[in-house]
């Protein structure tokens, strides 16, 4: 029995111990260079949003940026680095607030309002350059809903890749309603994040907004966790899945152009978010092929530039 499998079995009991005693969960930062909007632009920017913490924690107060802490962001970033790209990344927790604290997390966490603020600077700065960075989004669970909302309310900004790891909307308004309403005028006239999980009509059928890949997103990779009981893989998890997504992502016109999906037959809702998972292995394989396409496009454009005399 693997160490990862044992740790996944013990995770709920460790969570109980965490809630029952005093500090503190220490989080390792991502080793990928952090987003630095005051410096020069990298080639690729990864924006990630993690999902809901495991009960008995109090969500959204105790939510945290586990995609960075687990190394999931780093594994995705490594694909682009291997293709010769400079990468920066920023990770956020599933919460409406810009900054919030949990008594069980060592450092304050940054939520969607922090993402909105960073993105406003990114859009006004680097994205106006002749060669802006490629934007890559990575979301797990509720984190995917926040990121689909971001792409929806910024149709003028191109996103190169969106990765959804078992995106769900369970508890959306009960978790975030009060926090979103507290932002009030800060959100401006754009559609409210309260509607990030609203029902929308797509080609004659109803889906949730978080299942729509908007036209400004060039490519999308979607992972869904197992439906049936199965022994876990190296990513760990439980034999029986407790929560899973079933609706495939779709374009507003009803097509699945530029969208690929993988159903992980061995991994539960949490396990798909770990860097050692089958899910991430699939994402990495697809992303490596995409990065190679980018590299070929970049070389082609470089060759087509007029010679300097």
C-alpha cells in the first residue's frame, strides 16, 4: 500500500485534528516564479484557483491555495519551461474576498477579488504589448467556476488554455453569496460571480455557466473523476468517489471545438488535483503537445518577420 494512498485515507482524520487543535497548516509555496506585474512579462502566465476544503473545515473561511502547495501548478508550469518558455504563476483560494484568514492556515489566503485586481493590472499592462504572454488557467472543483466566470466577463482578453479538474458548483451560493454581496460596487457593472453557476441555454439545452468554454478561450482540457468504485491509483483517494462532475464542457454554439475531456477511472474528486495523478498525467501529455504547437507557431512567425537592413 503506497504512502500516498495511506495519507489520503488519513486525510479526513488529520483534518479533524487540525480543526480540534491550534496552529497551523504550513503551506509550501510554488517553486515557479510568482507573478510579478511590476517586472517584464514572461512568455506564459498561469492563474490557478483551488476549490473547497475538506469537511469538517469551515468553507469558505478555511479554503486555501492547495494547487500551489501540492505542486500541481509547478507540474503544469514545468511543461512550458521544458519548451523554452519563461513562466510566472499566481494561485488563489476559493473565496470572494481579496484577502482572508483561517485560524488553521499559517498565512492569509488570496481570493477572487485579488485575482480580479491582478487581472486588471495584467490586462492593462502586459496584455497590451505586441507579444503578450499566453494565459493559462487551472481550476479544481469550485475553482473552475471562478475561472469560467473570469473568461466570461473578459471576452476581449484571449486565453490560450483552460484546464478544469472536476469543476463543480456544489454549495456555490451558500458558500459565497454573502462574500460576493459584500463586495458591492467593487464588482462594477459586469455579471456577478453569483451567476458563475447559473443555468444558461446552449444550443437548445441547459448547462451551468461553469460548463461553458467561452469563445476567447482557445483550448480547453477537462478532467472528470470516476463515477464507479475502483481501487485508487498512485494519486491516492478513496475507492468510492464522493463527488464528481458529469456534464462535458461545451462552446456557446453547442460544439466542442478545441475541447478535450478525460474521465479518470481510478481517481476521486480530490485525487485528480494531485501532481502524481492519472488526471495530471493526461493534462501534461496534452499540454506538452500544445506547447510544441506554440513553439512551432512562434518560430514560423519569427521567420516571417521582414529582415532588418
